C-alpha cells in the first residue's frame, strides 16, 4: 500500500508523557508548599486521571472538563488546602514545558518529511500544552498540522476527529492515509472506525485483546521507517 498522509499520535508515541506528567505534578505540589508523601499524591492522581481519560474516550466527559475535574477530585480525596483552578493552571504550565521525545521520534519525523509524507498529529490533549510541547521539542518543522481534541471538540476514538484532520489538509481519500499510535482504545479503534489503516506502536509488547485487529504492528519507531 502506498501512503501519502501519516496521522500520528503525540503522547507515548512521540513524547514521553509519563515523564512529563510526573515532573509537572511534582513541580506543582512543591510550588504550593506540599511537605507530605509525594508517592501518595502520585498514586491517587494516576487513578483519578486514568479514569477520566477513559471516560473521555467513551464520550462521558470533555477535555476541557477533565483538566480541572482531576484536581478537584485529587484535592478533595487527599485533603489538600489548594484552589483546584490555581493548581490546574500551574500544572498545565509545567506540563507544557515537558517536551521529552521518545528515542527515535525526531529521526522518524525527519524521515517522513524527507520522503514527502504529509504528517498530521492527532492527539487527545489540552491545546495550550500540546502546542507548547510541540514548539519546544524541535519537531514542529517536520509536522504539517496538528489536531487537538480540546481545540476541535472531538476526541479519539470518535472517527470525526480524523475527518477534521482530513479537512484541514484538504485531503478527501482515506485509502492513502495511515494512523500510527500506541493506544488500542483511542488511536487504533478510532482509525479502524474511520476506515483508515492502523499501525499499532506496541513498545511494551502488550496483547491485543480488542475486538479488532490492526493492519500493522511495530515495536519501535525505527520499524515504522522500514514500513513506510
């Protein structure tokens, strides 16, 4: 199959999101003067945040609502005396500074650009954070466009987000598009639902227990260069 357009996820595909997330949370609780058990806060935040992102994929919440709700819940459950909106604002600021690329990400983006592919990032995320991280990462020059769930009001796996990406490119055919991402539940399900070929970046060697298969499965970013 000859492809002309590459849709690609951002977090855990090109960016090391767990590292950015942990650093942003640690900096935030230090900023507000927290002196207690950091691990307790990290564990509780992960549970709350993961559940809300699952809800987002199911269409039960929005990115705009999620970004504040997680801190309302965290502050309440951990009995912290902070204003949720202020904490959210500071966390978002720190998260936007976390542009840690996964090994091989810049090389892949350079490669795709050199081969003439149109490259569009399709990401479930907060617009200010994703734009800031893309600017600071050094890969922006290799990217043709970016579609962010908060900005367009639609999240993966809703196939509408891929229609929006196509519209932004002025591209009408799905037959020469491939979607690359790490998440089966958002990236891959979304691509399959949209009728777009899906390439699962399975760097953790997980089992696919979903009710669909992907056209391709790779285990490193380097393998994608061999595929395209």
